[in-house]
C-alpha cells in the first residue's frame, strides 16, 4: 500500500460498510445522536485444540485510544462516500448525512470504560464499555474489535508460554510470520503478556526495550561459500561482538560441528577476558540436544553460558522439552535443574498467530439505549442461550476468597453494591437452576474492574508503560487459583450474574419472544 | 501506536535485530557490498488439520515493493541505533557502520525476480529471488517475509473457499478479527485469491471495489429497546435503502420472526416498485435454515432474492452445507440447485486468520554469493533433508502436459534449457532414487515463472490491478489437474530438480560435511 492510500485505509474508513449504512439509517430516523451503550466481551477462552486457556490477559486499549484520538472523517473520506453508488446507480449516502458526518465524524463524543490492559479477564465480562451517540458508537465497532481482539489473544498466549517456561526469559521472534503491520501489535501484546524482549527493532524502540538477536544461518553459509567454515564465521562474530557472543550452532551439525566450534571460540574469547553469552539451538530434538550441549559446555568449563531454544516453540512444546530434560539429563550426568535454569526461549510463529486458535471471538453488542434520560436495556436473543448477551448497564466486580484468590467475576446492575448484604448470590450466566451463595465473611475483597478511560473523548485515565502492565499481570496471575493457571484442563473460573441481573435478563427474553408466541399473520 | 511512533516501527527498523548485527559484521569483514542471492520459498502447503492445500496463490508483492520504495534509513533511526548498548554498557553499532548505513540504508541496490501475484505456486519453488549487497539484502529479509507470507496464505485460503462455494459470490468480512492493520493486507489477499467483495470500506476504496454490507443485529435491537419491533426495523431499512434491501433475519428467531417480517417488507417494497435484494442468515443450522428460508420466500413470490450465509464459514463448512442442501431440499419441495444458485457467502474470521493453519512458513535463504564475478552456491544443511534449500541461482519452469495441464514445476540451473533435448528429467527434490522422465513430445509448453521485477531498485515490471491478478489466478487454477484442486487429500503436484541441479546439491552437501567426517580435535 502506498503512504497516501494508508491514510484512507487506516483512518475513519477503517470500518465495515454496514456500520456506515446503519449510521445513515439512524440519522434518517433521528436516532443518530441518541446515546447507546455497547459492551465488548469475548464468549470463550482461546481453545488451542488439545488445551483451552483458563484465563486471558487484556491488551490493546492504548493503541485503540491512539487511533480514536488521531482519526476523524476527512474531506477525502466524504468525497469517496459521495461517490458510492448502489446496484441501480443511485448514491448510497445522501448529502445531509454526509454533511453531518463531516462535522461529527470523530470520537470526541465517546465515553469509554475498560478493564485495564495487563489484567486477567474472563469470558462474558465486559472488557470495554462504550457510551456515545449511536451512529458514532456503531462506526467505532470494527476498529475497536480489531484493536482489542488480537492483542488480548496474543497477550494470553504469551502468558501461557511464559508459564510453561517456568518464568525464564522468553523472546518474541514473530515479525516475519505476523499479518503485515499487525505483527507490531503482536509484539506489543507479547511483551505485555509474557515475553521479556523481542527481536522486532522498531517496535522495541517505540516501547523502550532493547531488541534481542544473534545471527542467522546465512552468516555461516556465507563464510562456507567463500571457502572458509563455521569456525571462521563464529570467530568473526566473536571479534565484532566479544561481549554479546551468542552463536547459532545448527547450520551444519549441532553436536559434531556447531558446539565444538562454539567452544573453541568461547575459549579464545575467555583468554581475551570476555565472557561468552551462549548458543542457540534451532532444529532437531531440542531436549536431547540441549542436554548434550549442556554436557559439552560443562566439560569445557562453560557451565553458565545460556542455551537459547527456538523452532516452533509453544507452551506444550516447552512443557514437553522440560519434562524430557528432567527425565533424561541425569542419565548423561547433567543436572536437570541447572540446565533448565540456563535455558532461554525464542518463540516466533506460534506466538504471533496464537497457533491453535488464531482469533479471539470478541464481540461488541448493543446493551442499552438512552430514552428520556433513562437507560433502557437492549437484547439480542440467540438460539443458543450462551450467545444471548447480558443486557443493560452493568458493573463488574471481582470477588476474592479467604486465601486472597479471585473466586468469581460478578456482573451486577448499576444500583447494586455486592457485599453490602450478608451474602452474595452468584448466578450462573445461562442455566436457570445454577447458583452459588457466598457469605460475605468468606470474602476478603470485592474489587470493581471497570475504570473510566474516556469521558466524552477526553482521556481521564493514566496509561502506564509496558512495565506497569506487566506488574498488573503478575499481580492478577498470582491471585488466580493454581487450577485456573494450569496449561491443560484448567478449572473453569466463575463468571456470574447477580440475582437481579439474571431476573431482568429473563424478563426481557420473555417479552421479546412474546410477539412470536402470539403471532397473528400480518 | 502514535503516528510518530508508526514512522519508527514501520520504516527501516521494521526488521529483526539480528539482521542489523549481521549487516555490521559483514561491514566489519568487508563483505557488506558483496552481492548475495536469497531465495524466498515455502516448504509445505498450508495444512488445515483435516485437509491440506494442493496449491497456493502468490500474493503480497506489490505492497512489499511499495514498502521498499518508500523506506530508507532516516537520521532518527541512526540516532536510535547509536543509543543501543549491550549488557556491558558498550555500544552495539559503531559510527563507521552507522555512517555507511545512513548513506546506503535503502533498497535502491536490490534486484528482484518473482513469480507474479495471482499465480498458482508450490512448495520449494523460489517465489521471490533477491540479489543485492549482502548487508542490505539481509536487512530486507524480515519485511519481505512479513509482506509475502501472510498475503499468500490468505489468497490461498480464499481460493479454496471460493472453490467450495462453486464459484458463487463470496464476501470478505474479517476486518474485526485480523491482526490490527494486518487485516487490510488480508482483505487485499482475499480479493486476489477468491473473494468478490469485502466489507472493509477503506481498503475496498483503495483497491477500487464497492464495499458490501447490510445491517447488524444492533439495528433491530435498537428498535426493540425503544418499544418497536423487528418489523419496524426492517421497514426503516427498506425506506432508506429501497434498492439495497438485504435484511439480517436472526436477531429474534429466523423462521418465526425474521423471515415472515422480511417477506412483509419485501411485499411492501415490491408494491412501491422496488426489487428486494435478500436476507442474511447468521446463526443456527445454515443448511436447514436456508432450505426453509428458500421455501418461505418461494411461496411468497420471491424465488430469486439472495440468501446470504455467514457465521464461521470456511471451505469445509460450505461444502457440508451444500451437501446437506442437496440431500434435504427435495424433501421440503425446494429445488436444491436453484437454492444453491441464490446463495452468497460472507466469510470472516476463518478466512482472515487462515483458520487451521494461520501462518505460512515462508523462508528466505542465502543460496549464492558473488565471488570474483562468479556466483558461488551457498548451502545450509539440515538434519531433515527436506529442509536443505536448493543452492545456487536457478530458473523455474512450469511444464504443461498434452492436456494443457501443469504437470510439474522444474528448478534448473541458469545455463539449462529444458525442452531443448528429447527428454526432461524431473528429479525428486530430496529422494536420491526418485525421478521421472518426460518425453518432450508429451509436453505442450514450458513456461518460465520468474519475472524481473526490480533491477537495482528500479521497477521494470507492470503491476496490474486486482482484476488482472484474478485473471492470472483463474487461468492458472484452470490449468491445474482437478485432483490438485480437490479440497481434501489433493494429488501432490510435482516440484522437481533438473538432474544437473540435483548433482550439484549432492556435491555441495558432501563437501560441507567433509570437515566433520575428517575432524581432528582443534
């Protein structure tokens, strides 16, 4: 795409056509300025096939806000919309609507609450609550989902991979396999969710992290093609980067060539007073090779150089590698724990695309409309009851038990104050007969999760840097039950409705269905 | 990301750190200006789990070229690189290298050949061949893969979905589920590979297509919340869009409410002289519902209004829907073929993320280096033989059989002219004993696939609009054996080496391994 085209395709028209046709319809019937509320939420955790996530990490909000604050309908956008014609050749958008859009086509009228980035989040809980004139809030839908779905997906995957690697350093390597510029959003989300560093130079710079990397096979190949060998390539690298010498050892053969050559170069470096950093293994049986590598490095007097693993890693592969190391390392006289402590994980493709479940199904649903200064709840009924959104303006509370662990997220109506009575009723979101009663004395904290972010377009929240988001993540993950953190078959965390919200939802469903039940042919 | 940050993160630093450290190393040893050749190719078709693709559609080149032509190392980039320090606190990049990079950090020195966008392509065939100074060609790797991997992946998925829908109209709806800005690249690739239109407004505008869409559930919900109903919502829509009236019918209940209300409105429209367009089904059993919808519309006198299907469609889901329609429709007195002819497919998530296999493993490998005006082949050996790239500068030929169908892609050395002798030997790329002999008289055409695109930075090819790419796609798909086009278990298309290339590769592998075989402890 050319830079001029980018302005068109990433600006106000970064939306779906039906948002604009609906906005014009609202304008035509006089509802465009009516305040509406839309909830953004996802319906289920990413399900990677063998294994399903037990929690997600919210991410993407700051970039959404950047987009909203830097985007408005430009004259060129209006000119284009003017030129749109339908199949009979008449214009799709009329002048009066476009004139309104030219003046009002920005997000200064939007108020927004959100569960902040970095926090643990769960299905069916509003992560973002948008209030604004219906026409504008409608146009915002596509971009909001685009910004929030993907980063939340990747922050979640990164948290799982970090967990599988027992908290050791994890590097994000996915730029070449992400979706065009979307890869930058993936890098950011990975850094929020669990990656310590990234190879992505530009984005690391933007976020204030040192980008990480070593060398590729091509460097070794080059020396070979010119009549030298792997050893000369390693020596050249050590000469230029004596204090950052991390060598990729699998261009020819890891154990027969790469490691012996690396050890030779490490010894030379050491004699010159430099500390070698380590080696990277990028193919083959990474568990077996890392044991043999550790054995050879130990014997050569390099017991602490790092062993970086890469090549299609994800949380299950890492888990399997560590299990195999713990079983096999002792047989080769290698201390498994010591080896595991020197591992670093380079994770590319499977992180940046969330392999196994590459899209988070976040949705944006109208839940209330303002009518004569009152918020009227709005409903969409679905044939499967778990797809009927929770109507109305709601508060979201996280309830902590006596251990200080989060035990449920509770959706309640605005005028409710959970914890003010002796017991809290946690109603199952879809099943009428299922509820759980918590005595208030078994509860240590009830925390509201939604924070005010925008008030009529003005930023009213502080947006901390990535380090702050990571602290939130660590705090929240620490307060999850270990069963919820489990990589396979996690406990299902409870997301519940207050008894009052449950009742209101059932009444709305009944009243929406009554015209069908009483249908008389028109 | 803020606009200022975007310039950093999407410009010259849109690369991996190791590309820059390698470039500096090449500079330090005097190899930075040496010409190298890198091949870009993928090793296997997307494998969606149950089913593997039998061919891919190349896409992404034009946007890569746009990026290359609009990107150069800026002073700010240099300042940032100057500030990078390693773990001992010393600078990573030295002044002399950065001074060179400031002057040479652009892609004016790159020559590039490619198999053009829209064409059918296969594994292990160079899709893109880059020649240029080693340091610059190395820095280009990440962005090249980022631009080409994803669009080729999505064009391929779109071609399959189009095929499953028997060529009927297919709409791309994925903007909300793509990776941030990457979704625009997905829309473009979908339009190249098989989608007829997209809901993405900005990108459709850029590419010259009318964006498509109807309305969302929220419009119906809004009317309901304000005390009216689905019928009033449909009427409002028909009033504003009398000639584009396509109604979403599942907000309450498809068959009990949505379709009857749509028919009422269609009758009103018809009385006013307008032709209703159709309905959209977005939940439930789409095969069953489309049969019942067709039956009801037929009975009401609307036998030709469209039935748009959406909701997690992909090639297998569409295939299953059509199979079920052909079995069940007659039982309800509905003509299956007539129904299938009025279907339109709205495909979102599963297309934009290539569900089932969300990344194409395209790689970029050094295959030759220029030494004293001669191209010396370069090799990377892998423990699995199918990951050892084909070395040297190669030509790519597509061989057509007597039916005019493509029967193999042949990689040959530059000085070879396949077809000039009586027989063509097609050697299996990895297995020594496997080859196939084609007599030249059984061959109707031998077509060179790589075209010159850039010569030292200058564009020397014409880049046709999407329509032109679609014509290439149709031509190529038409010339595939039907077995290769099959959605499940396709025939494996032959990608072969010439006997001469095979021999050269084996000799190189032997010579690279000889130092190991003769190893003496250093």
